[in-house]
C-alpha cells in the first residue's frame, strides 16, 4: 500500500534475484508530489497531550509549537506520564546547556 494516501497499491520499482521490490508511494502520489505522512510520536501514541503551560517555569503557550515534550530519564521508549514533561523553548535551551539528562521526545511537526 502507498504510504502517502494509504489507498492505492505502491508501484513496482524493480525485480532483483526473483523478488519484486516496491516503491513507497503509488504512481498517482508520485506524480502529484505527495509525501509520506510523518510518524506519530511515541508520547502521542501513549495518550500524552502537551500542556498549556511549561512544567519548568510556568510560561503559558499561545501556540503549541512553542513547546516540546521531554523524557526525564532520557529513555525515549519510557512513555509513562510521570516521565514526560511539556517544556517551553526557553527552558529547552537551559536544559540542553545544563547537566540534566532530559531528552526531547520524538519530534514531529505540530498541526
């Protein structure tokens, strides 16, 4: 199946050693320039939603793009809500330059 539209069958790319290799998108999506849909972050799949305020400094966001989700223990597979924090971009800079082990979650464009 096409990774862009999810409807049509993907086009055949080539035949190698008796095996068929497919493209990731169908002919229609390739012609129209449709790209592959971005992956949903692990924290979002677990049901976590970004908060309206920064967990570190209390800054109130006007836009969701002003925040990132960080994993406190640094393990990106640990999606327990107690391990996740919504942080403003100013605090992100402070976290990166400090010796805190927090790591940003799967980055995805905000819609």
